[in-house]
């Protein structure tokens, strides 16, 4: 399997051409997706999530090097869904830096007792994903973002179950960041603090999906953590 993946990355078929600039790839679910375009229209390719805000902020600061920002978030994805499209949407893109924010859909299917949530594969699938990523792209920097929720909207009715599940995922992501040498971006405590200043729905309109100001908080935190780390984009 690893040999095949390495051949895919090294070959020319389906590979995104190198621009000569640092390529930062964002992966995740709807929180990352942000309504991004699915074609070559550069005006909509990044969507309207924290990815767009990060790209605007860092892109304007780093005009000398002009880093390239790519969004491949897909609404509804779980970790196992990321793995299913990892060849096409990650390995073939050969990013210099890969940022992942995932987990809420894994939790949602379990909390809502969906058939696809009968078995919790979050940790197993995430480990497998990172293991292959390290094998295929050993020089790519990894950023793992902490999944998060607030008590409002979709999470309110089964809050205790939601909190238990997401808290467990947060612990796993932090451990995986240590194991695979990734930068960990904490988000839950930041949102908890924000919710003491304004209603939870001001930041996450349904307890899961950020509003415009929620995305801004995430973008600011990402930039602050990553740009002070060894993976800082130059």
C-alpha cells in the first residue's frame, strides 16, 4: 500500500503542479469547507471559513514569498471519509504544511445513534491516516486542530453525551499531535472563554458551526499558534 502511494505522489498523473511557493492544505468537514468552490474559480476556491481568513491575513503579510493556500474540506466528513479521499485530496497535492480539523461528524453520528456511528472509529482511523501521511510525506508539517462544541442549538438536547464524546476526541487529537510531531491548535478553551462574553450562538450558531466571528476566532488562534511554532510559514 505504501509503495503504491509513494508512486502516486512521485508520478505526474493527477498531481497538482508546483507553484514554487509554500503550499498549505486545509482538510476537514463543513467547518473547513465553508461553501468552497469545486472548480478552478480562484474567487471562490477557499470558501468562507477560517481558511479564507487565514489565507487573507498571512497572504497579505507574506507577499515576498506568496504562500499558496488550498482548501479541501468536505461537508459531512468523518475521519474515515478523509482517509477514503486522501490520495486525491492530499497526497497528490504534495503540501508543505497540512492542517486537519475533524471530529464533530464522528461524534454526531454516535450521539444521534445513526447506523454509521455504531462503532466509534475516530482514534483508529485518525491514527491510520497520520501513519500513512508520515510514510508518504515525511517532510510535510502537520497541524492538528482541536474539535469543539458549545452548548446551544444542535448540542443542547444531549449536551452531556456530546461533551463526553468531544472531550474524548480532544484528548485523542492532543495525543496524536505528540505522537506524530504535529503542532496542536487548542480551540475549546478559547471558545469557552468567548462564550462568557457573548451567547454561545454568537460564536457557533448551532453549537457546532462557527459564525463569521467564530471563524475569525479560529483563524486568529491558528495563526498565533502556528506562526510561533517550528512550522511557521515564511
